[in-house]
C-alpha cells in the first residue's frame, strides 16, 4: 500500500446519538425556551394586563432548520468534548445563539473567504457548517484537511442547490434572487457553477436590478456597463450576450414572496418578448415553508388593528428583515435585537432598514398615555423564545405592569 501525506476524508459522524440528544434537548430548552410565550400561545396568542394588550403572531421564532442546526452544534460539543470545534461564520443570524456557542468554546471562522485560518486546521478538529450551508470551495477545503464535518445545512437550502445544479447541467444560467453578501446566496451561487464548474449565475436583489437584466434580455445593450454593474454578482466569465439566452430563476429561501414572484414574472416576460415563447425560461419557487408561514402569519395578524409592531431578531437576518418590511407598510414597526433595545417609554433603539443602521427613536405618542394599546410581536426564524419573553416583560414593565402579574398568568 502506498503511503500518502494527504489526510483522508473522514466519514460523516452521526452526532445525534440518542444518549447525546437527551442532554442536548435539556440544554437547548434551558437556553431558549419560554414558558410565558407557551402560555400566551396556548391562550390564543394574546394577553391583556391593565391597559396593555400584547398580541403574538401565530407563527414566529425558531424554524425546523434552525432547531436542527442548534441541536447539531450542541451535540457536536458533547460528542467531541476535547477536540477543537470551529464554525464557518455564524450558525444562524442571532447574537444570543452565537454567544452561547462561543461560551461552549466553538470558534467562528471567516466565511467570506478561505482565509489562512483554515490552513491551521487538522484531522482532529471539528468544523460545523451553518444552516445556510457553505460554498463548495469551503467544503472541499475542510474535507481535504481531513476534519470531522458536522453539516447543519438546512434541507430547504439543499433543495435550491439541487435545482441550480440541474440548471447548470442543462446549460441554463441561474438568476438568483437574493443578497449577494448573504452566506446562503454565496453557497447557492457556488452550486450554480455545476459539477464541472462551467455553469453561470447572476444575483439580483431589487426590482431595479431585475429590470436592468430584463432590458438586456429583451433588447441587448452596453455589455461593459452591464458587466460593471453586476461585477460582484455574476459568475466568472459571465457574458450577458451568451449567458442570458436560457435562464432559470431560483431564490434565497428567506426572500419576500411577493417580490420573488414579481421578479419571476418580469424575467419571464422579457424572455417571451425576445423569443416569442417561454421555452428558455424556467422557474422554481424556493422560498422555504417556514419563511412563508411567518410572512403569512404576519399578514393575518395585520388584519386586526394594532398600535405598534415589534419584530425581534438579528439585524443581519434576511427573513426577519422581510417581516419588518411587511409590518412597515401598515403601522409603526420597530426592528429590535432584544429587550435591551426598549430603553424607556421615551426612546427605543432599533434598526432602520432604510438607513442601514441602529438608531434611537421616540415611541408613538399612544404608548405614553394611559389609553389602551395593542402591541404586536413577531420574530424571524432565528429568534429564540426567551428573547420574546424578555421583550414581553419589558413592554409590560414600561407600561407600569408589575412582573409578578405576568409571571403569575
Ligand atoms: S429559514 Fe427556512 S431555509 Fe432557513 S433554516 Fe429555516 S427552514 Fe431552513
């Protein structure tokens, strides 16, 4: 047998052993569960104390993909108590969850590029792949290094990969509706290159960008201008004169459904205007069920009058951001990280989507008086219930309701 200095690719380890999962479930419950949230949900999702009503969306918070990713990360720590454990970027977009992993000694590595940090890893190290997945170059690197890999990529993300790989195999360019700077979209884009790396993709985020693509599909245009505009959003060697002939639309799983549908419609229309048929257009709606349920639940919640909406979650969370966009169309909506953002009745610290920064604003005047108010709360798929509970406590506290009243429900 010939000797090789190359580390062997490790077989995947099953960290979800029954003995381990019993402990993991208890730990996860302790960190993220909220009995108050469960009680309010069981009571129909609404609670009134004094002049303050808090209404919860029918669906919010942790999705199945996030729960699974957290379980696997916790399980990895138990199965490998003495190994170094690394994580590509963040497990999910929530500061509270990521802080818990840091406390468990799990070290986050850069996810935007394969930095020199990866060269320091060896066969005894464990690398956790986050729920968003990771680009193929990262997966190849950690497998070459022979690390133990705990892959928490959500099944719904993998469905998108299957689709864009299929497009690449058939010579179809993937138009990906997503954020170019988001982990999931980067991971998906790498799969759109196909097994042989010869495939192509173009990432669009806004309707304005979509219109630029549609104009080129329909009428052609200034090739260099187009390439400059999409320089960081297109595959290497992308040529709009060649690679927009056959296109397939896919999306980041957490986008706003109405926007994704509009993008699909516009791209289709431009292909039909050029070719006289939709033969060179394919579409696959890849918004995940959990994102859809949370958006639908918020639309439903907004059918009844409310004074104010809080959306709780990480500021870099895509699905949470879209909940904020939906809320903003109907009522004063504040995107908060956690209860600490609710500084006082005079001031709220929140993320302003339009300014791309955290700012402090005054509450709507209705909150200051003693008149009855209804406050809605929802949260993205990466937000644990304990953060919702803290927010509920804080709102009641600011409105003059004693903690003990709520604790006693
Ligand atoms: S938001 Fe959707 S795609 Fe993302 S982890 Fe949850 S279920 Fe999976």
